[in-house]
C-alpha cells in the first residue's frame, strides 16, 4: 500500500499491485541482462567486475523478492475471484428462488 499526500493509506487493487510489481521485476531483469552483457563484452578491472557481480547479486535478490510478492498477490487475486463468483452464484440462486415464488 502506498501513502497519499495527506498520510492516509490508499486502497490499491490487487490487480494494479500485480501490474506494478511485474513492471518493477521486468525493470530489474532488463537491468540484470545489461549488466551480464557488459560483464561478458567489456574488459573490466577486478574492482569493476566485483562491483558488477555485487550489483547482479542484489538485482537477483530483488527479482526473487518480487516473484514471491507476485505469488502471494496472485493467490490473493484468486481468492477474490472465487469470492466474487460465489457471491454471483448466491445472488443468482436467490433471484431464481424469488422468481419461482411469484409463479
């Protein structure tokens, strides 16, 4: 959840949160691919190579964290969908019973 300017928490949908995290994960993956390419193609000093490896480790950890967050959010999204379907089914049953009672 992010905070608005007045300090209260905003309601963010699970789907928009999933989109936001997927975008961040994709950004990290692209950055990691560029770093891997640079490491392979350029002649780097030992210090630069170590710094690049450290950066890649950090990026990999972020990607894994984002994937875990996505897994949790997708599970929550499935639960929300199942709840919506159940409420729709219950509403349809009540509507059907109500229409039968008028016959």
